[in-house]
């Protein structure tokens, strides 16, 4: 599967998807940057077919609350979204936790919100290392020297945590396996499902999404390792935005009621660890555990 080609086409299509909303009289002229357009970036953590309709509607909702047009951009890769914010091409970005830590470091991204769990606090998810019956892999130690599917080098659950899991079990995550970077969690899942690799990453969001689309059979996978809960993707704003606008944007992003979205969108978001269907405030400090893991694994963010 040519993932980069799929998402390049998706990104081109996504740029033309503008959530149009004309600012009303209550919002003074000039309160929205870039001639009234706010640009919202999303990583390709799912297939474009699934992401685009949901995030177009989410962009519409943000635009309505903000009083600005919100333009959706689905990046071709995790790093492409970071580069877009670093080059002042995005005002908002939903990043994976590892991608956020890098974006905070190089692109002035500031976490302000995230999706809520069932108890109304910031939601979490898990990473895992799995294989399939008949692969010849019985224990995590058996993965050494075998083909292994990661999603993206800058993915938290698709690279950082599986690498940690391998390392804790005496396997060099870079040289101890035949690594395949599939490009997204969906592509990694497909590699496992079609037995293209002996083992690989599979996070709880991808499992929930596959279940939603009747594409997951629990008996077809064997979990060898699972992470502790990971803080969900932050919604981040570019730190150098005008203070008044950044404050208004932060208030909107941290108090969205996602029940206003179409039912199909709600099902998608609920499956992706967002059962409360609302957003809540989040802080940069919530991702310090990711920074600790980066230090433990001696990850060089500059090489991601």
C-alpha cells in the first residue's frame, strides 16, 4: 500500500475543504488571522476516507464557535504537520503525544485541550505489541530478528511505546527487528491482518475503530505487551499567535460539545477513546511522561 501517495492525495483534497463561517457582527473585523482563515492540521492516524468527513465537520463546529473560517489540512505524515506549524501554515494542530513534544520544541505548539474520557477528565489510550496465531512468534522474545510493523517514526503508540516495550524485553527496537514503517496505524493494522509482518504495533484506538467497521476479530491477534495509559492527542495552538486571539481560540477548543456533530462522526470519535464527546482543558505538563520516555530510550527528536 502506497500510504504516502494516499495521504498526499488526501492532503490536496483536504486543503480545499473549508469550513465556511462568516464572522457575525459580534466579532470585530480583524479578530481572525490570515484574512479570516484559521488552519487546522491533523495527522494521518486513520485512513483518509474515515478522517476527512469527521474532521471537516469538526472544523465547521470550531469555525462556528470561533467566528472564523476553519480550513482543514490532513498532513501526509506526522512530521509534515509539525513542519506546517513551524512554517506558520497552521494555527491549530491535533498531534499525537510524541509529535506534540517535538512540535512544542521546534514549532512553538502549546497544548490547550484534549478529548474527554467517560469521567470527564482527559482521555487516555494504550499501545500494544501483537502477533497473529501461526506467525511462529509465541513470546515477545521471539520477535527478535522478525519483521515488525511500526506506524510512523514520530508516533507515540506506533513507535515510541512499542520501541520501549521491545527494549524492556532485551530487543534493540532499531536493529533487533526488521522494521517496517507503514505510515499510519491503519496501515500497520493491515500489515498484521494480512500477515505481511510477524508482529507489530496495534493501539487501542485502531482496535476500537476496526471494531466499529466490523474489521476486528480478537481471536486473530495475540497481545504480547501493552503499555500503561497514555494521554490522548492534544489540540495545540501555535504559541506566537496574537494573545487575544489565542485566548479566544483556547476557550473554544477546550469546551467543544461534540454531540453537535452528525451521529456518524460521534460514533467515530467515541470509538477513538472519546466517549464523553466533548473537549476539556489540557496542559503541556501532561506530556512530561512522554519526555521521560524519550530520555529513557535516548530518542533523538531531531532525527525523527
